[in-house]
């Protein structure tokens, strides 16, 4: 694995490399995992993804396994306790947004039968296969992420700007943004 070509945005951090090699860009359809990804992408706003990735396990414990039904019932006491947890990003707006997003998520599931059905509709239910030669060409947002952001905001979601939505789309495999020289590019392209 050491000699494999990878996307240039990677650092030497083993956790980051593992995330790139096994998770980033792999199409995800599990509602709970999609909710986790959306919450963590929002938590990442203004920070590096590695900062959040290193805290992911703590988030999973603190955020009730990212179960939206449980998060939707958080009270002020729970939110205050989370703001004291050094294992997560202790930003009041981001923590409160998790509850707001859980409530909105549950409404989407009620309307569409799954979050997966709703969110994947922005890419026509199939991953967009890009073919970037350098990371400099990868956009921060697209028309699809703009539409997703607008729709999520309309439904009450927070921390879902177009750039966050595009990062979510990349992590959830809704777009294949591995550069063409990365070994994962071809692997993920073949799975479609």
C-alpha cells in the first residue's frame, strides 16, 4: 500500500490514509451513516477534516451513535454537557445544529421513506464520475451541491452551505473526486 498513488491532499497521518483508502468516495446508502457524515461535515466548517476525523469515535459516543431519534430529544442539560466534552469541537452553534438537523432529518425520512432516497436524488441516484487530473481543478461546490444546500436549508438544516454539501457529497461517494492518478479512482469508477 505504501507505493500506491493517492490524492495529493493527503498527509502522512495513518488515520487519514485509511479514511482515504477505505471510506472517502465510497457510495453510502445507510441513513445513520449519511446523517453522521452530514453532522461531521458541518462540525468541520472552518477546520481541517483531519481535526474532525481524529474526534470521530468520541463524537459517535457523545452523539448517541448518531441516532437522529435520540439526538432530536436532546435537552439543554445534554447540550451543556456536550459543550464540556474536550473530545468534540465545542462550538455551541454546531452542537445545537445537531439537534436541529436531527429533527429535520426525521421529517425528510417521514416524507421520502429514507434520507438516502432524498439525498441521492440530487445526483440522479448515481455517483457523478469526475476525472480530475489535479486537486486544484476540484471545485469547492457545484450546481448539485448548490441545489442540495438550498433544499436542506429550506427544510431547516443548519451548517449545510454549498461547500459543506459538496464535501458531504465527496465523502458519501455521490461524486468520485479521487484524481485520475489515485489508485482509488479506478476502483470506485469500476463499482458503478
